[in-house]
C-alpha cells in the first residue's frame, strides 16, 4: 500500500517536472518569435509550477484522507492512538501495583500472612 502511494506521489512530481520543462520550452519558442518577453515567460513558468505544486499538495491531502477513512473502515488504529492506549495501560498497571503494595502493607500491619501478588500475564 505504501509503495503504491509513493509511486503515485513520484508520478505527480515527475509530471510537474515534465510540465515545467514543456512550459519552459514553449516560453523559449514564444520569446524567440517575439511574442513574449523573457520576464513574462519566466512568470508564466513560475505560475504553472506553483499551480502544479498546489495540485500535488491537494492530491496528497485527498489521498491521506482517503487512506485514513479506509483504515478506519478496516478498524485499524493510528500510531498515536496506539501510543495513547499503551500509556493508559501503563498507568493502570502502575495504579494496580500501588494498590497491591498498599494491600500487602495493610496485611503485614494486621499480622496476616503476606499473600503473593498475582503474576502479570503477557
């Protein structure tokens, strides 16, 4: 999937580069014929390249949104969501260990035999 995305983006970039070369060629011909000045030609090429960059950004944004929707539809979580879950799990484990320690201390203070803490699974 990632390889396909990379290919799509590289094709877009390649198309933009090719478009720039073609625009520069056409501009060069217009200048030689006297139909355009060098400055107008450069400005036209710059405008065309900027539009191509904007379209590339928009295409990438749409692709990202589409992939995100697809991942959601498949029930996949993002790396950020997974990290949040891992953090919450670590907090719960920490709280549990504090409760177990408090229980052991209370039992020791009451003179009860110390119970072994349950082993963690996984």
